[in-house]
């Protein structure tokens, strides 16, 4: 610890002042659009309580999980507001409404998913640096997905969940631990306690986050729907997919158990939520209630198997993923993207009626796209997101290793003591 | 532990697949009925966070409390959706709306109340078996109460709370511990730690559940109201009854204290909520704001005295009731049922105006019931619910003792170690 | 402990019965005014979960924090309902609506802020006594601010936050510890554990409160707005002010740190919220989104510096403030009052249009006030609130020292063991 540590976050104060100036110049009140906006409060709970508490499962990293979740999100909601609306200015002005701040909240999820991959292995400054770069790239990708490819992604499984996960994995790979010659390690090293694990109580507080995420996921997925029928489909499908993913998670956790069929809290806290991600891009489509259940079953399977078999494999390749975001947000996000290809290909105006343009913006009207063309664009959106996220995360991770961002030493990982006054 | 334990939950996976198939065959999107539905989000928080965390008070059963609460509810909301709407199909199809999934959520409360009675003494498989049978019976009873007796029960104190509690007590009695010849016990038995109790921290996490249940109870009770005046009465009455029950609970907890007037967390966590149950069946009626306060005072008294004097008595009779659901849901539910008899008898079209048919469906119109007839039907509904719940619970409990449902040994009670990988 | 301890709360039962009688005489259902009321559920979460859990940070006072928060609030919402509506009766009757019970909920915040100052140093009976007196005075002051001065204070930063904080500090000063002759203390005193501090887990549970307060603050501040544009401004400004206060809090907590720039949980739990208080009185005004960010930065600065330097100073003067409510509610409340003077002075009908009368009730119409006159009244309201709160709190605190209210001895401070059966 050097003596200027107390000034470590001053660059953030400068960034905050720049944000203030940009708001003064560009942002005005947007009046009374979207008065009946649904989903804001629920999404807000997910971002700050849901993500925050979900990450308190580590035995000595709860302050950092809650604190940096809050710090990052508070920076990001302001910055994302500007980055997102930069693409939709009128007369060089951004009109602030409850809807546009909801969209900023949703973008915060992207950064917090990335945080989940890097939990305990990146310093506060690294996280803040990564968050600021990531938002700029994610908002550009969001524009690409929604406005160029005109892909349907109402629950953000492609542009938010998959993006955040693969950005995080890319950064994690860039920041992978350096191999050391084993002979360098003195034989008398005192064995350290492994902080990368839970206590009985920390797994209970993590459930606060997990349950609030689960509860408000139908709000999240339906928040940006427009018609009532579309809204109801989004709520019902998300609800059913979450329920069946939860049942599947419990069953599979026992099946793949290491000890006599005992349940694993990691699966319960995370894979139960994969049903919400998997249905995200298609939740407002005509997937049928039975189809929503089927999608959730697939998500539960995919996620539990990922935690059990894939995460240890990735770790051997140097890709640490503390919260297993690949299994909760990454693979279920791709799965949702591929489902959106399928259901776009199946969409007919006979089935959707007037809702067709609400769900697939580019298919409405006389010169609208064909279903096949929409399906292709869904695929492009998914692939582009994966490439941009992984590459962006990797490059950002490389830059984040610079000494000025105070990277952590191995023994400082997963430890609140680095950043916090502890009782 | 035998070697096939890891397949123990596979029957649930089969059940999940059957549910999926039934949804494919019978369930369609219901379009845009009840767009302005109130109460869904609050009820959803109560089911998953409220009930889940309330039951974390045991020192080594928090994972099971939270986990099985979630597992059970995820199964039940799908199954209850089908069982409930089976009685109201159109052209052999069930129309899914946000309202019908709210009703499924509400039915989950019934099962979770039963879980409260059996907390720590039933195995996971037993709980799942009991839940599936209970839902079928509870939905039939719900149809009997609402559609045959046409009883008013907007907050579900009769058909949800009392039903869940007495089903649980019936099952608990069927699963009562077998008396052993004391001579069989070797004199040198190592005394085991009593796991049927709280720690300082577990009582704090239980308060998360308790407070969220309390906060959203006005949502729950008013969720299925139709007119605005009815809705406002339901919210105001529930709010006031909860407040006065809370004050009464604190006072009475001190009065009946075993040690110098000290408060007991069991009362605070539970009896405070009895005001919500007690007002449930009558919350949309003209009970007067002062009457709502009086009802809450009665509920607090009844519940604290029940915890202090009745629960130990029942336990001596072999009826274990870990969470004391008889004091929180059972007796206050009957109390609410009897209040509904009273207020039905007092109902006049002069007082209710156009709301009469909204509150008492069968009293509207020219050929509507008299107040006396409605009162009698309220009584029938309460009595029928008690008989069906108790008998149904008893028989279900007897079946649940079969060996294939892995009943617990005494030393496995209240212990997460049976089901979970612990840190 | 004397033998009548178990009857200690009986006066509260009498008070509850009096409340019931008053409700029977004066309160009727208010029909269907304000059907679309926003903000009730969020405010309700803040009062019971937010304030309750925020105060669980002490290592052995979590039961009392949660319990007395609940007990006090349950008494106060009934009593405040009467006190507030006493000034607005029609034909000697109070019409209960969801809006009037929301206002009672908001008034509960005042008492809970005062509780924060006295946390761990006042007995249960003292707190209840103080609460009942405080509500009567606070409602009179609320009437003075809103109906006599006709000051704009939509988020209650003047009449709720500043009032509650200075009432608490006044009472705390009245109840300050008596100086003892040091020679009286025997040299062999066993050093007691200092209970006025957190544990690792208690700081995590306190974050539950902190985050829910933060999340629902936009609900709270906008709950009593009327037009849609006013509502949207209130939400957006509060959201931005909270975000920038949060960023500022993290940066400043590191800057003023005692140890190498480490973050202090006290700041994170509290000063992050100061942005919500600071924007409160002006959140529905045209402060500009950039202005809201600026206000939040000021609030974060003020609050962290207050915790670091002012609170220890006050403590030396005998003014204990366990939760630091002066830094979270007091100074930010005055700051908000002064901002309301400024923005009232700047208000023009050109900028506000038809909203002018919605924001500043007395400025609408032909005979409305000038901006200068409104600004002056904002100042009067702020000053009057400070004087009435401080004096009222001081006198109430003096009375609360009477022996019949069981004041605590020094060794009983911050200790749940005084009031609770502990596991």
C-alpha cells in the first residue's frame, strides 16, 4: 500500500464531473411519454439488490460484492444513459423519461454480469475502468442489434446477458494468472485459507439476491413491451420458463452431485435463473406456454451441466469465472439467440396479427422483411454480439492489466481486507 | 445413504415433463383480460422471499427452508395453474393471463403453509409428494368454496390459509413420532445438539421473510378485487389490521413472557402477520376502519396465546408444528371465516350499493341470496374447508410414510446435512 | 429487573384501544379518490424493511433495531393517520383512502429517523413515548409547512427528514450521559465489550436496508406528485441525485479514510442515500438533470464529511447520534430546504407552464404569490421546522428521562439482552 491510495478513486470524481457537464449540455426533461411504464421498480431491485446480494456468496468478499456492485452501477446508469441516447438525439438533445432511465438500468446489468466473472480477481479501479469501456462498446453493439439488424431481443438475452458474459470471459482470459516456475516458491510458504468459497451464512445472503432476481425477471423481460398482448405473453412465458428451469435445476443438481445426490447451492442460486435468460429474446413471441416450459427445462439442464463440467475446464485454460456467468448468462443467452432465429423463422402475420410489428419491428407494413430474412438477422445479431463482446473484453482486459489500475496480487484475491475497513 | 440417491428426484423430472405436455395440449395465451391487475408482484415476493426467509429461523435448516420453498413453489405454480383452471375451461382450453398465473401463485401459499408445519421433519420427497396431492385437493376445495357455496373469501383466509394449516396439521399427526420403549435407549447415548431452534443470525434472516410478508399483505388480500372502492377497502382494512395486530403482539409477547417480560422472536416473526390472515375473508367488506383495528387486536391476542400455550399442548399429542402455522394461519383463518359469517349477515344493499355483487357474488341481482343465506354459506365453506383439509392432510400424511419417499430418521430432523453440500 | 416488567407495554395496549375508538368515531372509507396512486408499495418497503434493516448494523442490537422499528411504525401509522387528517376533516369525519394511509406511512419515517439518533441508548418505553409526542408535533409542523407557509416539499426533506433528525438530536442532547466523578469508578472494573459497533455479518444485513431505501427513494419522492410531467421529473431527478451521491460517497470515503484509503461501511450504508434527501424538496422542480447530479455530488460530500468530522465533535458535546442521522437526514434536509428557496426564486410560469400550481400551490392563478414571496416562505418553513424540531425533541427528551419510562443504565446500551429472549 503506497501513500496515495486515498486518492485512488479521484479519477472517478473527475469522470462524475464530466458526466454532470454532459448532462447539463445534452439532457432535458422528456415530458410525459410512456406514463404507464411497467417494470421499472422490479428491474431496479434486480440491479441493486439482486446482482449485489447474489455475489455475496464468498466468505470474505461480501462488502466488495455489494459495494462495487453499487459503485459500478451508479457510474454506469449515468454513463449508459448518455451512450444509449447518443444514437437517438433530437436537435442534439436527449429527452430524459422514466423509460430512458429504465434502459440505463438494464444496461447496468451487462456490466454487473461481467463483474460476476471477475469477482474477487480484479481491483476496484480495474473494474471501474472495464465498466466504462464496456458500456461504450455494449451500447454500440446494442444499437447494432436493435437498429441495424433490427433483431428482436426484448429481454436482452443477446445484447445484455450474452454480451456481458462473453465480455467478462474475454477480460478474464486477458487477465489470466501468469504461470510461475514452481521452484520459485519457497518450501516454507504458510498455506493460506482458500477464500474462494462460501460460508453457511454467506450462501443464505446470496439467496436474497437470487430470489429477487427470479421474482422480478418477468418484470425485466416484459419492461420494454408495447402492446398488452405482447406484455402478457412476456410475463407468462418468463414465469413458466423460470418455474421449469427451477425444477430441472434441483433434479439435475442431485443427479450430477459429487456426494450421494446432495444438492449444490451454486446450482440452486444460479441455474434456477437460467430460465429467465433463455426465454429473454423470445418471451414476447408465440412460443406457447408449453414451449416456455420446454425452453426452461433446456436452460436448467444446460446451466447445471455447465457448472459441473465446463467451468472447471475453462479454469484449466486460465479463464476464471467466479460466479459462473457463462452458465447463467452466456450459454443461456446464446441459446435464447438461437431460439429467436427459430421463432422468427416460424412467425406469420396470421398468428401474430397486429402484434407482428410490435414484436419484429422490421416485419411490419407492406415492405416488411420476410420471416426468413428476420431469422437471418437474429442469427447475425447473436454472432456479432459474441464476437464483439469477446474481442472487446479481451482487449479491455489487456489494458486493465496496466500498473496504474492497481492489479491485485494473488494473495489479495477474494479478500475484502484490500478495500475495506473491517470490524 | 444408498447408491441411487442421486436419482431420487427423477420422478419430479417426469412430473415436469407431464406438466409440459399438459400445457402444450390445454393452455393458450389469454389475450388482454385484466390489464390493470394489481397485486401480482407483491404476491410473488411473498411466496418466494416471504415464506422462504420466514422459515430460515432454524439454526441448521436455512438451505432446506429456502431451497424446498423454491422447489415446491416452482412445481406447484405450474400444477395449481392446471388444477384451478380445469374447472373453468372454454372449449377444452385454458386461457393463460397474468390473472390466472397470479391465482396459481396464491395457491402456492397453501402448500408453503403446510410446509411450515412439517419444516425439518419431512424429507424432500415427502414434501413434494404431499404438495402435489394437496394442490389437487385444495383446488377442488377452492372450487367448492368459491363456486358451489359462492362464499366470499377474497384474501383466501378460508380456502388458502386455514386449508394449508389444517392440511399440514393432519399430515403432521399422521407422521407423528412413534413411541419407543425407553429401555431400548442405551444409557451412554451422546446427547445431540438440539437443531430445532434459532441462532442470533438466523432469527435476523427470518425477519426478512416476516417483514416482506407483512408489507405486501395488503397487495395479497386486494389482488383479486374488482371495483376500486372494494380494492381501497381491502388495502385499508388489511393495513390497519396488520398494524393493530403488530402492536398487540409486542404487548402480549411481553405479558406471557417466561423471563421478566422479555420479547420472544417467535411471536414477533409470526403473530404480527395474523392480522393479515384474520382480515382476509372480510377485508373487502364494510367492517369499518375501527373494526379492522379491532379484528387485528383479536388476531394478535389469539396468535400469541396460541404460540405460548396451545403449540406445546399439540406437540404432546404428537402434532408437531415447527413454524406454528396453527397460530399464524389456522386459528386466524377460522376466525376470519367466522367474521365473514357475521359480516355477510350484516350486509345490506343500502350500505354496499353497486359493490354488493362484487363482494358477495351470489347476492347481486333480483334473484340474489339473502344476507342470512350468504352467512350460512360462509359457515359451510369454513367448516367444509376444515374437514377436507384435516382429513386430506391426514390421509396424505399416512401415504407419505411409505419407504419409497425416504422418510427421515429422528437424528436427521432439522438438518441441512441430509440434503445439501455444506461449506 | 423488577417483577412488573411483563406489564411494561400495557400502556401501549391502552393507547391501541384508544386509537381503535377514535377510528370508530372519526374514520370512514373514502371511496375512490386517487385510484392510480403511485409509490405506496415502495414507500412501505422503505419504512419497514429499509429503516429496519439499515439499523441492524450493531453487533448485538439487531432484534431491537428490527423489532422496535416495527413496533414504533405500527403505532405511528395509526396515530399519524389521525393527527394528519385532523386538520382536514369534513363534517367531523376523516375519509380513509390509499393516499391518506400513504401519508401516514411517510410520517412514520420521521419517527424512525429520530429512532436512528437514539438507537441503543433509549429504552423501548422511552422510544414509544417519544414517538407518540413527536407525531403530534410533527403533524402540526407539517400543517404549518404545507398549509400555512404553503411551502413546496414534495419529498418531505424539510418536514420529514430534517424534522426527524433534529427532533432526535434535541432528544439525544436532553438524554446526554451524566458526567461522573472519575474517582467513583473502582479501579478493578472489568472492561466491557464495546457493543457500539458492527460485525462482518451485521454490516451485510444493514446493506439490505440501505439498498432498499436507495432503490425505492424515487418512489418516495414522487409519491405525492400529481401531474405526469411533475412525476417524471421527481423520478428522474431523484434517480440521478442518488447515483451521483453514491459515486461521490465512494470517492470521499476513500479520501477521508483513516487507513490507506480503505472504504468505510458507515459511509457506504448512509451517505449514498443523502442524494435522495438533498433532492427531496426540489425533485419536482425544474432543476435540470445536470442540476440533479450536481445536487447529489454536494450531498455525498456533505454527508461523508459530516460522518468523518462532525459526528465525533457532537458526541463530545454529549449529542450521541448512533446512526448519524444528522449526516443522512439532518444536514441534507436543510440543504434541500435551501435549494428549495433558490429554485422557488427562479421559478417562472414560462418554464413550468400549467405545472406551476402543481409544484407551488400558492403561485398558481391570478392572485398567486410571486417567486420571491414563495422563496421567502420556503425559507420560513425550513427555519421553523428546525426550531420546532430541536426544541420539541429537547423537551420530549427531558420528559422521557422520567423513571417510569425505564431509562437504560450505561451497561445496558446497545444490548438486545435487555429486551429479548436470546438464543
